[in-house]
């Protein structure tokens, strides 16, 4: 029997189906399962001739799947390689493929969320916000081009690396070098986020102590600025961070809490935007 | 300022593309068109005022800079923030006569965006629930071996979910919302407690967005120092964001080199016999 080899066309169709369709049919019960099925379908159709074999192969991918979809492309690539090996009669079965898939879902989601959504996007948006000062469209255009370029090339790379290397590809994202890169990128991200916070958050107080003639004794905002510029803005961030990470309060509740704080602050004269129509 | 039916329809269409399980896919849909900054550009073009669109989009973007959806739990959905919140904010800013480049305009936009964002959560769960029907059809197709139908299930039928949960709500709310501004203007004076609170909330909300991000990246307490390093660069030294990214990148590279050295050393110590040809130090 000739060795079965996936054609370029089938692989790129599989990649395209994942790239576009991994979340289009999302439900709480089967998040990315259908995206996965659509991505494996061109491969299964090429590797197996009879309907029965195809059905059996597709059955593997009906198991629940959900991870960070950008980095998760690697997992799809790995299974493409494994499915090819299985069709060639190597000692691999559907159960084993599913074991690998299930095992990778969690770690890939964790790394992907912190690296792609938690760091790469904020860095790009942070720079884009800097370019948007005064309502300039340059920032938005910068983000559209750079994000799509990086992530499309990145996902392609991961897919084909996964296909080539099979199980060994896991080293790409959990190896020591990958860890060093991840830590360094997160460091860059944290610096940018600090700068975003200082540039875009502006919490100020209108609290003043007046003497009998109406002159100012203490202007709280000026005093605070003297200690550390934007101290209240920094304080607001740390307060919210503390509530969410140490007290495990959900962002929605934190937002509601801020409404209460704002209301009380306005009543006490601590906050006053000082606007009129 | 009025929103025409054509404009409302366009917002509806973009809402379908940009949602979390959106029809634009995540790369081009949710992570591009869905970002409030990009939506600010899109809405600005549709409404014929790019400058105000970007200013509003940028202000809202700070709140949602880290929209991480771990395991599909959504705290706010971008379709409503971007394609309902931004158009309404623009209308409100113009209707109330605020200067678009003022802090007040930004605070108005963030408060309105967050309020509409909670509606987005409802729309998100609505879409996901309707998709269950298509998935059910999908399972039948897999059983029968009717595989071509999978494409219809994954990429075609969810449009119906979005017609119901993205398109129609967006069109109705943006169309109706523009009349609301006049009502607000007469009912709630700017120096009243309600409006003062609204604007104050608007100034506090970006802190939540940044805090969500911090929660992601801060593992140990010293990581907070990295955050304050960036904060100090901008607040005390006046470095802009591009400058801060370059400085941050520089420290990132140093950190990478240190880490690699440590790994290298450990590898050499661990296996004296193994030759290492990667780098000469």
C-alpha cells in the first residue's frame, strides 16, 4: 500500500476552516467542537476512501473542544499529523488522539490567554491608543494591519509546525526557551499597561478645605500630585486589582461597586466633574 | 443628531461580524472589528465624523483593553459596546453639546459603553443558546455521514442566531437611542447628582479594565513594580506609549537573555559530555 500523504490543498483548506470557523457556531455545550470538525473534514475525506472509515475518523473529533483558538492552531496541526500517521497504519488510534487533544486544551488555553489576549493585544492597542491622540485614525489602522499580519502568519506557522513535528511540537509552547520568551513578552506588556494606565486614566478629586474668607487651605488634588503624579488613578487600579485577584470579586460587581463609590463621592463633594450644558 | 435607518442597519451588520462567537471569525471579527478603537473608526466613517468616532472608541477601549474570555465566560460582549455604545455616545456627546476632545466626552462614552456592555452579555448567551439548535442538526449529519452539512452548521446557520441577537437589537436600539438624548437633556441636569455620578463613574471605569489585565500578568508582588515602572515613565517622565513600548521591549530583551543564560548554564552543568553548539559566550 502506498504511503498516504496529505495534499497541500487539503492542509490549507483545513487551516482556513479553523482560522475562520473555530468559534462561529459556539454554544456553551460545544464551544469549538464544530470548528474542529470542519477543520478535520477535508483531511479525513482525503485520507479515507470509504464512508464508513470517514465516519469512524470523524467520530474522534466529536468530543468537546475549547482552548485559546489562536495558539490552539498548534493542536489542530498536531492532530492533522497524527491522523495522517493513523491512516498509514501506525500504532495510533482515535482514543489516543483525543487524549492528546484533551491534555493540550488546558495548558494551551492558559498560555494563549495570558500571551495573546492578555499581552499581545494590549501592547498593540496601547501603542495604537498612543497614535490616536486627538482623534487620529492612524492608531486604529496600525492595529488592524499589525494584529492581522502577526496573528495570521503566527497561526499558519503553528499549524504547519504542529503537522510536521506532531507530539514534539508541544515543546514549542511549553519548553524552557518558550517560557523565557513568554516571561519577557509579558514584562514588555506590563510596562506598556502601566503607561496606558497613566496616560488614559484620570481620576481626580475636587476636595478642598477653605478658610473663612473662601481662600484655599488645602487643595487635595495638588497635594496628591506633589506626592506622586496621578496617585489617585494608580490607587484606583490597584484597588480594583486587589478586589478581583485577592477578594475574587467579578469585574461586573467591581463596576457596580464603583458606581456606589462615585455616588457617595459626589454626595460628599470628593468628586465633581464640574460640567454644565 | 439623528441616526438614519441605513446607518443603523450597517451597525447591525458590523455587530454580527464582531461578536464573540461572531461571523467575522475571531481574528478579523472579534479581535479586529470588535475592538472599540477599530469600531470607533468604522462608526466614525459611517456617521461621517471620524475624529469623534476615534476619540470615543479610544476612551471605551481603555476599559476593555483586556477582554479575556477564559473558557467562554463573558463579562461584557463587544458587539453591544462597540456598535451600540459608540454610536449612542457620539449622538449623546453631540446632543449634549460636549467638546469631543474634552475629558467629559470621554467619561460620558465610557459610562455609556459599560452600561450597554451589560446588555451585550445577554445577547451573547442568547446567540450561544440558539446555536444549540444548529449543533443538534450537526450531530444528526455526522451520524448519517452527511459531512458537507457541517459547513452549513458551522458557518451558515449561526447567521440566523446573529440576525436575532445582534442585528435586530442593534438596529432598534441605535435608531431609538438617538431620541433618548433629548429626553435625558431635559430630565437630568448636568449639575444634578445623577449626571455627576455618571461622569465620575466614567472616569473610574478604565481602572477596572487595566486591573483585569494586571490580574492576568501579575503572578508575584514584584510584578507590580514592573507595572509602576511603566506608570512612572508616563506619569512622571512624560514618555508616550510608543516610547514606553520601546523601553519595555528593551527590558524584555534583557530579561530574555538572562533567562537563556540560566538555562544554558543548567544544561551545561547537567550534561558535561553534551556539546553545545548553539551559542558561544
